[in-house]
C-alpha cells in the first residue's frame, strides 16, 4: 500500500541552509514521498526567501520528482494540515547575533551564539516565538511533528515540552553528525563498524564509541585527536583540549566544551577577532552575502560547496533523516534533544537532554547512557539548571531569574559587569523582548545605554 504523501513546512525558509534541506529531501524521496513544501519567513527576510525559494524550486525541477515549493510570509496559511514542521529561524536576523557577540566582548566577556550571555539572549528572543508556533500547530496541524534546529536547540526544545506542552518535538544539532562522519576514518573504520553513545545537553555532550566486537575504542579516537584533524566545527577555534583531562574522563567532549574547559584561551581568541577581523557573526554575514549572490544564479540547481563554510553544515541533512525515520518507522540511530526519561540518570526524567536515540513513528526512544562521573555530572547539573532558569525567564520576563541564570552560567563572572552586560543586551534587543518591556523602560530611564561604537557597528 502506498504511504500518504507528505506536507513539509519550514519556518525560517529564507535561511542559507535551505538548499541543503532540499538536497536531503530529494535524496530521500523514495522513502519520504513529499507532496508539497512550504517555506515561511518574516517580512524582514522576504528578499532572501524569494532568492532561496526560487533556487529550491530549481533543485526540485532538476530532480525526477514533481514537487511544488510554496513561499509565504503567512505562517498560518502554511501550517494547515502539515505533517512535519521544521524550524530554522533567527529572531532579529544576523544583526541580533552580532549584538549577542559584540556587547559581551566589549566588556571582556565571551560573546558567542549559544554559549554565555549571547546564548542566553538568543534563547530569550526565540522561546516566545517557538511557543507561538506551537499554539498555531495545535490548531492547524495537531498531528504534525516539530523538528527544531533553531539554536539554542536544547533550550528551545525544553521550552516546547515544558511550556508549550507539545511532546511531538525533536531537537537537532549538526555537531554529533560531524563527529560520526569524521571520527571513524581516524581509526580506519566506517560508521557501520561502530556504535556511538552520546549523552549531555545540546552543545554540551560527551560520547563514547564501541567497535563491532563490543570493544570500547574511545581511547583510540582520543589518541588520534592529538595527531590528526579532529573534525572541529568551522565556527569553533581549534585549540587542543588538555590531554590529561581527556585521558581521565575517557569520553570525547563536543567541540563546544572548549568554551568551558579552555575558557581562557577561547576568550582570548574571541577578543582578538572582536578587535580585528570581526566576530564570528560578522564573518558569517560576509559568507551569507556570497551565498545569496550564488543562489541568484538562474543556472544553479544544486547545493554549492561554499555552504560548508557556514559552520552549521549537516544540520539540514540530520533533519531530513529524522523526518524519514519517523515517517518510515526506521528506528534509525540519531542524536537528538528529547525528554530524558531516565537515559541520563543524573538529571530529572522530565527535562530535555541530548542523547543517542532510535527514531521511530512514536518519536525518539532514548538509549540509556548511565550515570556520569563527578566532574561531568557537576558540569551537567549546573548547565541544565541554568537552562531551566533561562527558559522560565523567557516565558515570564522575570529579571531576577534572568540574573540567576547569568550568575549560574560558567562563562559569566558574577557581579556588576555581568549585570551591565545583561542590561545592555536587554536594551539592544528590546524590539524582540516584550516580556521584559517594563524593566527595559526602567533601565533606559536610569540612563543605561549600549556603547556608541558597539551600537554603530551593529546598526
């Protein structure tokens, strides 16, 4: 019996990643028969939506499949009767990310998209929007799955489950995909030869690896990390972890752990870029402009190689595989953000973790990892509780709770500088933080402003 054709909606459809998403769907069409795709964006993203949407249609037209790509600024029009909704949006676009980076750096703190003060503020802007999307889905496509790779993916997924009361959600990240693509060849294996087990939080997980005889080969991969390219994502400064620490833990940390294990070195590098070539978001803005010039080419009907420079490559492919695995009940191993349900016993069962899971028609079936050692457990519990404070502050607009999250975050030394950075970010993002409107007005009345040279470099 033929399976039901699929309607896919992508919110943030004007993203530079959309061609990779299309490539992934085209590649899997035999197992995921798509009927129609809707790309949704906001007014500020209209030009990019039209450019990338036209290219997406060219990609389908060059394939053997008759699929129509619809473009709209009306989310509700798109969502009606959707089967899968993917989210890849950035509230405030790249200029908001530049603020997240430059304001902390201007005070000597890390400015980064998903870590430290910048990551907290990305969550504050994003969580109310994802919850509005969930409310629309409850009305217009109540049986749809939400597949989120909007950062910070773990906190966004946590908010969907905890405050949106929507359990048909899976959060994704490209970092585990990159590890599983790169590491097997380091020890002369293929991915089919190995079993991976991940546990932790989004951008804060560890993993271990076993071969097809059940032997733990984590130590072999660790050894190769110090003699070969270890596959660090493009957006993370490649400084080596301290060998004695990694040998002791016998787990492979994710690339983003550098911001915690090598905080001093990463901050120094970030400040060098801030004072020199520009922060990562400023660099990405240049890459994005180049990509969209390419996308305008009426002869381009495939994903260009330059997209790999963007840092988030493989995100979209992970989303396509997740959707295909749900649709086909494939029980494929994918690393996802999902409810813990005991897979990481050091955290509550109802919170969202990033773990290895089998993806079936019923969603993610997390694989038990077991308890972590004291060092990893301590980090994990601090980070999860920081995330929970951020999620609640995003929903309630509670300034005191936001301060608690700032002081909990290992990237932010507590005290007057932390408060100053928090206040400046609130003012800089006031358009996208209505839940904090009263406090922002109070701060402005008290004379809090963003430094002219920082504001000027942003707007």
